[in-house]
C-alpha cells in the first residue's frame, strides 16, 4: 500500500508530505483546490508521462517521492531480480525528478532506473480509475487475467503454458526433421556418391603425416642404401672396426697376467666395444634389407596423397577431417533410409503433446465459462443499487481459431455491456457513458476485490453525475472494497466521503502566492467538510445534522 507521498514544486505545491492509511481514504475540497495535482504527482512517481507544465513556476525542477509497503510479491521479486535491483519484500521507494524542460529521471530504492521500468513497477503498485480511465476494463487484454484470477486458474495455466511449450517444441522438431529429410532426399544421389568415394578411399586420421614420412624415406632410398653399405664395410672389412677391435683384445689377453687390474678393465671395455659394433652392423644390415624389399612405391604414395588432398578440397576440409565427413555422409544416408520411422516417432510425439494441450485448454475453457456466468450474476446484483438495474454485464468466452491459440489457452475473453433493454452487449467504452463506465468498473471491482496485483486503487471522481441513493450505494461499495485494498478516492459526494475510514481536505492557501495544502480531518472537521459538500458555501445546521447522520451510518456499518 501507499505509505507516504512527498511532493516538491509541482504546480501549486511547494513542499508537501502526506502519510496515508489503509482502507478507504477520501480526498475532498472545492473545485480547483488542487486534488488533481495530488493525483498527477502520484502518477509521476509511478511512471506517468512528464510535462514541463507540472514544474512549479520559478522552480528548476519538481521532485515526487512515493513510499510503498508490499509484504511479498513473486512478480515484483522477479522484476527486481531481472533488472538487477535489490528488494527483499517490504518498502519500495519510487522517486521522479522533472526538469523545467520536461525531461525526467527516475529512481527505485535509490537506484537509477529507466522511466519504462518505473512505470512497469508503478503499474504493479497502483491502479488508476476515473470516468475515462478505467484501463482495467477498457483494455480487453486485461479481461482474461481478471477472469482467470477470479476463477483461481493460476496452477492450471502454469501447466497449460508448459504443455504449450512442449507442443510447440515437438512441432518445431518435426518440421525441422521433415525439412532435413526432404533436403537430404533431394541430394541423395550426391550424398551416396560422396560416401562411396570416401568409403573406397578409406581415409585414416593422421594418415597425411605418415605418408609424408614414407615419401621422404623413399625419395632418399638410394643415398641411404649407399651410406649403409659404406658404414657396414667400415665395420666388417679386414681393416674394419670389428677386426681391429678383436685384434687389439687378443693382443692384450696374452699379457693379461702382467697388466693387473687396469688391464682387466681395458679388456672388458674392448669386449663391450666389439659387442656394440657387431650389434650396429646387424641393425645396418636389417635396415638395408628393409629398404631393399619390394613394397609401396613412391609413385603409389604420391598418388594416395593426391587423392586425399583432392577430396579434402572438394569437401573444404583438412585431410584429417575426411573420416568425419565420411561419417556425416553415412548418417545422412542412414536418415534417408530410416526417415519414415524417425518421422513417425516425431509425428506421434507432436500429436501426443497437442492432445495434452488441447485437453487442458478445453477444461480451462469450461471453467472460464462457468466462472464467467457466476461473475455476471454477481456483477448484475451490484448494478441494481447503482441505478444500472436495466443494464447487462456479460463475460464473453469465445473459442479462437488455431492460429490464435497460445500458452494461456484457446479463448478470447471480453467483458461486454448493454445499457438498454434488448440491446446487444458490446465493448464497454463504446456502449457506456463516463459515469456508467465508472459504476460498471466499481461493481466489477467489488466482486474482484482480492484479484489483481495492485494494492492501491485510485478513484478520481467516479461519483460524478450521481447523488442520493446511488451515491450512497457507491460509498457503501467503496467501503467494502476498502476492506481488501487501499483506496484513494477523490470525490465531491458527501455520501462517499462519509463512507471513508480516513479523510483529507485539499485547499488553497495564501493571497499573493497561492499554494495547495492538505490536512487530515478529525471527526468534527469531517462533519464541517461533509456539511459544506451538502450545503455549499453557506453551511446550515440542517447540513451539519445530515453530515452527522452520514458519519454515524458509517460508524454503525
């Protein structure tokens, strides 16, 4: 609810702070006293359009700060979180600054925000209703939400939204699969030829590097064999390393008993050298034999490299990626060969998810119609004391074409009215006058007292053009609605003012410089103000007595 409103330099208001209470709060005062300025100020704080005319003459800027208390709200919590704002339930401070050029800035809980975000949160906190500003009724987009809240369909609608998402997802997957299958079918010959070509070549990962190594070896084969032969001769010839090493070892063996320990070490080293030389000779012979054996020729290796590189260019990839391409073509062929079974599964899933969505949507449609009829009956009962006994209120729940279905169901929901007997119900804004619209709105709001996120409702002179018993009925209904919501009611009706739990009087002060002021009225002051509203400028004792009766009636209720 709105806790306080602080206004600086807005039109006739220089500096004004107002603390509000819960329940029905009446704001009264003579025409031109500045009641509309209060509403304009609250509108600024909740995101209404700013205008330079609202800045007090001579001031650089106007500032309005509105403090609200909201115990908890998941919707508000999500909005705050999504926009990086901190709020843990409790106080919400909205602030708006308007310069003399009409430009404005906004803050929420002392954090700068866009005007759009200020309005989004402001709309969640305050709902405005005037003769031509009953946006909750005039905008058909809100009708479904109001009916669904009244019918307590929140859980079912959450489930329906989930079923809608599953159906849409299944439909998209089916459409994508059909498109891919058709495209693959059209290119089947090409895909099959590509796969067969790759399957025949059978490329291997890392093959390019291996073939390059083999090719380099074969290119150097002659020079390698010549070097190996020369090295082998240097080892095994009569004057080679093996022969000379053996000769040296035998010469020293004959003198081993005279050489001592050092001689033994030398002989061991020579034996090891001879062994290593013989091992090296064997490896040279093996390598020479390997190179001499018939095998893959240099021409064959180069032909394979050429074929691999040609396919890599064809498919615009690396040679090492060709095995992956081969697998992709295989999968595409597999999809073509098995597309009927795959598509059949996707079609079944699409049908199942559609049936689940339609079943719950139909159930919700039935509930909407049932609750809509109950709502109509209750609203019609409220219209009688509001002097709209000949009017008709009808909740229309009509089935939409499939193209209009959505996560909230298959229905088009509208509140329709007829003010003359026999007339066909139509849109409220085209059928009812300003005063009638206000009373239709009030009747509906009384029934939907606990529906809607806004805890503060503002009523701007919804009692215009009515009096007597009708005004009294309006006051009673506003009082009832005040049991569930905080109501700020700007009124010229003494019956409505007397029905309020709290009463503020708006007045002009000063001669040279006129300023708007507001004061809280206690019991005696309320009697005088209501008597003024009854009698006009000259308050009579009869008017005071009538005011007392009106106040006593409220206290007795």
